[in-house]
C-alpha cells in the first residue's frame, strides 16, 4: 500500500516504497537526512519513574567508604575525601526542581512499509527541555540499526534496515533523563510499532506469454488479427476496412485495393502460486524467501505489462489468495498477501484443490516451490490435468547435510533421485520446471519460455 | 558523535582509574593486604574500562544455539555489564591507601582523583557533554576541593592528648564539618 505524506510544497503526495534490488545492498547507505520527514505514528503521555542514577550510587559508595575508613583508621583526611561526593548528593537532594512525572513523547517513521534492506528512519522527540535526554534503541528481530544506537538530545533519529520480509517489531526505544547534577535519572521505555517488510522483488523484465490469450485488450501480441500496432501482412480490401489501413504501394503493384493487417494485442491472466508448506535453507536465503522474492518480482513484471495478476499462497493453514486484477495497487495487495505466508503446521488442514475464484480459466500459473511436499506436487498435476498452463520455478537451494556415514550418503542419494523423479514427472506432463538460485534475474532461467509464446496444450 | 569524542572520555576514565591505583599503591608494600588489594584494584579498574569499551555492542536476546565459545564470551560480557566495577574499585583503592601510614595531602589528592574517575566514568557511559557537565558542577566541585583540603588540614593538626580517643575526636570533628558543609551549602 502506498503511504500518504506531504511533499516540500505542502501537497499530499503518495510515497511508494521503491524497489531496491539485492545488488543495491552493497551501495552506500543513504544518510538520515535523505530519508525525508517522518510521519507521526505514535504520540503518548508517559509516566516517568525517577530514581538515583548509577553515578549517585557510586558517589554514595565513595562517601560511605571514606567515612567508614576514617572512623576505623582514625584518619581525618579520609573524612575530607567524603566531602565532594556528599556535597554533590546534598545538592541533588535539595534541588529536585523540574522533575516531571509525565512527559509527551512523539514517535515518527519515514516509511511504514519497506523492502528488505531498504533504509528507513525512526524519529523520537520528547516535549521537555529541562533535562538532559538520552535515547537508546534496542532493535527487534531482523532489524539492523545503521546509525548509533544511543543519541543525546530532545529529539533523535535512528536509521535502520530490515533484513528479512514479514511483519517486524522495531523493538524498544528507551529515554533516560538526567537532572542537572546527573544524580537522578528518569527512565521511559516505549515499545515501537511493527513495520511491514516486503520481500525484495527479483529482477524480471521479460514475461512468459501464452499462445492463446483471452479476448481482452492488452499489450501482448496475439496470433489473431486485430487492431494492434504490429504489422502481420497484406490482404485484399473488403468493405468495412478502414481507409487508413490501405497499403498504397501494394495496391499500385497489384491493381486492386490492398490493406495492411495487424496483430491483436491482448492481456492475460497470471496467477502466482507460492508454496509455503516448507521453508528450507539458511534464513534470508531459504526456499520461501526465494519464492516470495520471485513472486514479488513476477507480480511487478506482469502488472507492468498490463496483465491481470493474482496470487495464491499454499500453506498448511489453508490457501491465502487474491483474485487477479490490474494496476499498481494490486502489486501492494499481492505483497501484503505474500508476507502473511506462514510455514507453521496446522493439523488436519488438507486441501488438494486450489480456490476456483483465484484461478480464472486459461490463466498462466507461475509456481514458486521447492517441490518438497507431495500434496503440493499432486495439486500441480491436478491443475495441469484441468488444462492450466503451468511453469514451475524451482527455488530449492539446500540439500540434506553431507555426512560420512554410509546410511547418510545413501539417504542423500535416494533423496536426490526422488527430487529428480518429481521434476521429471512434471516435465512429462508438459509442465516446464526451471531452477532459480535467487541471485540472478528471473529472466535468465525463464529465457527459453519468454522468447516465444508458451503453447497452451489441453 | 565522532569516534574520538566517544573514545576520549573512556580512555580518560581508564587513565584516571590507573592513576588512582598507582597513587594509592605508591610506595609499594609487600606485607599484609596491600598486594591482594593492589591486584583487586587493577582487575576492577581494567574490568570497568572494558565495560565502557563494550557498552555499544548489543546483547543478543537468545544465544542458546550459538557455539560454546560465543556463549562463553556472552556470559563474560554479561558479567562485565552487571557487576558494579567502579564501586568495587573505589573501596579497593581507599582500602589500599589506608595500608600506608597517614599522609594527609597524598590522601586528599587521591580523593580528588577518585572523584574525577567517577565523574569521567559517568560522562563516558552516558555520552554527556563533558564541558556542560563540568560547567554546571564547577562551584560544587570547587567547594568539594576545599573540603578535601580541610580534611587534610584536620589531619595535620597536632592531637590535644596522646591516645586513640583524641584521634577519633579529630575524625568526628572533620566528618561533622564535612557533613555540615554538604548539608548547608547546596541550600
């Protein structure tokens, strides 16, 4: 979903979180000023708990130890050592002015939705200037601070990136206030809201296009003649043809009116099917990570080609799906469905058929799966038998650990054979299976199918 | 905040702690508790400096799945963060000082050094602006220095009568003056 914010001219504008490819991760991080103004997401009046600071406890220890040793050893000079700490403690004791029991704190974020690795900033402000304030950020899981974790001042800005997709809690921000003697400190801990982190979309510029397209205006060249811009041939004029289509050189040569013919331009329905039943591999580079990144990249590519794109995430708790639709907004809707993907096991949640409303007849189904779950593979076979055109992007990038034991190596070989058999059986059914490692653009494994239309066979 | 501005107070705290230990230990004594107290003082000042150096390194929430050496390091880092090293250092340094015969001005200088050590440690761990903190506390610190000198002066006064009672009375008189000044002056 886009984010509404005010631009420099004070007008409301839509801020869309821009795609940041994986390769851009190595680029220089944006400075905190480049991230722009923040949107207020939380403003609270919080209670402050005041207590002696660590410095006060140390001074008290010094004074007590000096006085005690002075009495025990009968040395007056040690009583003098207790002088400075006792003076400071006394000063703080008799002048507690300005200690507020409640303080107004504002929390703002430059973006409430970010892509993996995209920098964002958190702004915190306290509505009081009578104390020395120090902010410290304790980041949540997968949140990586890119600025100093502690900042002094009434207002502070922390920059961070989120390493992995999902709904991520930003963590906790702690405000410490000191009195002028720095002997009393007030502490406020504020839980920060969660932020939606979108999977970093894979790079895909080309599209797989079906040979048989539905009769709907679009941008893909169809095999049937129509009102497109791509020239297909010349034929004799028949009443009803448009005058502007007359090919005058051909007419002069043949002596009869000839008209140009053009290919029709159609759009297609694309359904992205993401297998979330198993998540294997290193976190951040797991099969599910690759599947979601690939699906996000494919959604962007097909929506840019004016296709209607929908999504289904196949998981234990049942499928989550979004019916195909057009437009930029659909891209964010699709990613919102994707980040809800959950690999958690739910007992008894079995389904062999995917939701009918999410699968329009004649749609191209692009599947992202490690092909580890037999029920999912059976579902693919069932879809193929029902006439859907499928293309499977294999995102399996891990293997069972290699060990020296004979039984382990034999099990590994058997596992590999099973995996090869699954892929072979799908190819035999007419389902292309391509392997994607998550690093290269998706165009490379899909190249054999993007150069020419994918023939629809029933 | 520049790295120098961060590292400066931490280094100053280490140097002041080391100077206080050296000052309290000089001249070195071999008998009694002095060697043990010197060792303890060195260890706790070093541990306090290490705590300040590692204060910016975040502590992971769970380290159950980490390798053994990482877990051991995290336990050590946790101990460094939790133990009151500076308080222990103060007690050990003062105790080390009383292992020597009475030397009023030496002790007064040590008091100033230890107070400075605690103040700089606080500045280092809180990231406060040293100039601002010292400007605000300048008057109190000046009066504190006068009290240190007063304590040393009390110690140099000749006792009215020989014996433990007179020495104790001098101590109580000095402590009473210090307490009175501490209570009256801030008001």
